[in-house]
């Protein structure tokens, strides 16, 4: 008969080994990895001739604080849900000169996609 202490030792060893194995639970570990990878992104301003308005809130009615220039890269911290523009209801948050404002996702490149930017 196998001693109880040996059975416990084996059980512990098995579960310790099982946890970090990538294919033990693929969907859970993928989601965790993706969430962990989300961070501020450097995104280019697109779909506008000159400047796009950066607004006080993620809303088309909110006051304009800055104009962000077409083709220039800016660092956006996170994304927030707001008014939809051209089918895009996600707004990218940026802080410039100590002031936070939002640009609709329609005007930022794919670096600002929801897969990369964390929620605000
Ligand atoms: C996307 O982000 C990467 C990493 O921050 C940066 O090097 C690259 O220039 C960005 N590309 C665009 C098109 O914004
Ligand atoms: C909204 O904008 C983001 C960032 O530019 C982009 O990744 C996403 O595909 C856009 N969504 C739609 C529905 O156009």
C-alpha cells in the first residue's frame, strides 16, 4: 500500500506542473495574456484633412480642447464608450499639457484598436 504522504506529494507535484502548462486551459490563459498586453498606444491621426477635435468628454457635443494633427502620432492612454461617429462609438483618451481629452476612434489608426487599448 502506498503511504498517504506520498500520494499527497504526488498530487501537489501534479497540480504545480499543471498550472503553467499553456495548453491546460487555452481560452483562459489567452484572455489573461491579452488583457495584460493592453497598454497605452502610440496612434496616428487619420481620416481627417488637417486637425481632428480632441473633446472634453467622449461626446460630439463636448467642447473642443485641442486639435490633433493628421499624420502625427500621439500616445493614447485608454478607450471610453461614447457618441458614435461613422459607426465608431469608441473614444481614445489622451492627456496633453495636463488636460485630458478624447478623440473618436474613427480618427485614429489600428494601434488604437480595442484589442490594444485598455478601457478607461
Ligand atoms: C504603433 O505602435 C508602435 C509601438 O508603440 C509604434 O512604434 C508605431 O510607430 C505605431 N504605428 C503607428 C502607425 O501609429
Ligand atoms: C473604431 O476605431 C478604432 C480605433 O481607430 C478601430 O480600431 C476600430 O476598428 C473602429 N471601429 C469601427 C466599428 O469602425
